[in-house]
């Protein structure tokens, strides 16, 4: 077996986690910086209303492209376990089916997006003056979504092979490309929202070209033509595990619809801008915790497939400890520097006045979220689709959406912000219960000699 994947079952867990998590964190950091800088550029060079437009559009494009991420993560769980069990034929067939599923589904939903663009934008909160810049941004970005879906799928497969540095590069290249093209198209050519959208679409294509090069030149996975034929059992397994990721993004998109409409109702366009800034900071600030979660997945999946349950438990414990320390540090930074952070995005006095306190509330439970993220990721790595789905949806689906619907009726806009830490606490308690039960009853090493 290739050294890169075999090392997941033999190397020191701490060193492995660092080796996997650091490149993943750097990749997520650059992706987050890309989104952050994009928001800053449109806010400073086009106007605060442009931030609201981007806030409306991105959940739509991410929902469609998350099909690729879902197929990537679902199939990668299978690939990691197949490599752990030394079954490369299954790994090849899984990868071939991932590619075909991503292409078919991404193009289908992009066509739907073109046909019903106005209705979709209104649904996601393009109310009032937000509609015009939102549509100007949405149509060009939609053209690049199939490339983004393939990138998201391929990136997770690269990580499943244990080649985290290449996965990192796949995230860094489009980030640099988008930032550079933003400067050219928005600042120098004065192309407005269309320029921002064009830069984003070209950056997706740049990422796709790099990932295509990787699988041709560097990958362990070399499927033949017959591996691309749809295999019903594999499609079902990929779908059941990928459903966790797609459902999460689906719930995130529903949440975006509810929050955008609620904020517009209680505070108008500028409250949507406030949430736009906070949501970008959530993507950016949590990059090291998300990096550890991504690094955790192939290690846990490989060792679960090899039935090295003690290594799985060790990976869980170390990952939670590392992520919790980083999450606490992030919380302190947000608490202290909220106002200077907001001032970078906009000169709008109303937005600057309202956003810092709202941001502090949204981040209030950050120190405990590591347990929830790693706990849900374990069940996905182990191929246990139903508990993975339920735990992944617990924060946004079971708690945050109902709280956002209920609390503003009593507390106004403040009810939206305080809903976030309450949902974090409740979902972490539930995840802790299921993870502890799993570790004490299921992850038990078999005695020597028993297969």
C-alpha cells in the first residue's frame, strides 16, 4: 500500500493530526480570507448594500456546490476505510462513482438556478434594494458552481489519501486568484458586482485545473473506465454518508433564509449587512477548529476500517483537546477586538455601532464547540450515517432555527444573536452524551487472535 495512506494506521497520533490538520487549517484559512477579503472589497469599493447581496447569494451557490462536498466526504469515508482494509478496487470504484454523481447533480441544479433565479433570490432574502446587486452577482457565479462542486468533491478525496498538503494547495490557489482578480475587476476596471462575480467564477476554475492535475499526476487512485459505471450499492452508501454534509448545508441555507428575512423585518437592509459581516467572521475565525476536524476524519476513518479502536479513541481525545484550546483563544480575540474587526468591513456608522455586540453574542459559546464538531465527525468517519446526520443537524436544525423563529418575537433582533450560543450549548450536551456512549460501548479493542 502507498505510504501516504498506510501511515494513518501506524504513525504517532499527535504527529499525524498535526500533519493532517495544519495543511487543512491553512487551506481553510485561505478560503476564509478569500471570502473575508471579497466581502471587504465589495463593502469598501461598491457599498454596504453589496455585502447584503453577497450574504444572500453565497448560501445558494454553496448549497448547490455542497453536493460535491457531500459526495466527497461521503465517498472519502468509504475510501479511507477501504484503504485501511487494503481494498483498493473498492476505493477506485467509489472515486469513479463520486465523479459521475457530482457532475450529474451539479449541472441539474445549476439549470434550476438559471430558470428560477428571481424566485430563488427572493426566497433567500433579496428584499428591497438588495435584489439588483444580488442578481448581478448570482448569475455569473452560478456558471462556476459545477467547477466548485468538483473541487469540493476532489479536495476531500485528496485528504482521504493522506495527502493533506495538496488539499491545502487546492484551497490556496483560488483564494489568491480571487483576491487578485477582485482588485483588477472591481478596483481598476470598476466592474462592480459583475466584476466580483467574474473573479469568483474564474477562481473556481483555477481550483478545478489544479485538482485535475493532481489526480492525473499524483493520486494513488487510478480508476479505469469501468470504475465510472454507476454502482447502486456504492451510490447508496455514498449518498447515505454524504447526506450528512448536504443536509447540514441545506439546513444552513434554510437558516440563512430565516435569518435574512427576520433581520430585514426587524431592522431593514443594514441588519442583513450586520449578519453578513458576522457570518464571514464565523467562517474565518473558526478555521483552526475546522482544520482539526478535517484532519481528524481520515485518521479516524482509516483506523476504524482497520479495527484499531484504541487509536480511534486516542484520535478523538487529542483532537478535542487541541480544538478546545484554539477555540478558547479565538473567543478571547473576538471579545476584545470586535469593534476594530467590524471597522475593516465598512464605514457605515449604524453597522459599526450594532455589529460588535452582536458578534460577541454569536461567538459566546465558542470554547465548547470543539466537542460537538469532533463528535459529529467521528460518526461520519466511522460510516454511521444516521447518528452523524442527527448530531450534525442538531445545532442549526433542531435548536438554532426554532430559536431564531421564537426569540425575536420577545427580544427583537437581540433574540437572533442570543440564539447562537444557546444552540451551541444544547447541541454540545447531546453530542457529548452520544460520543461518550460510543467510546465506552462500541470502541472496544478485540483481544488478540479474534477476527
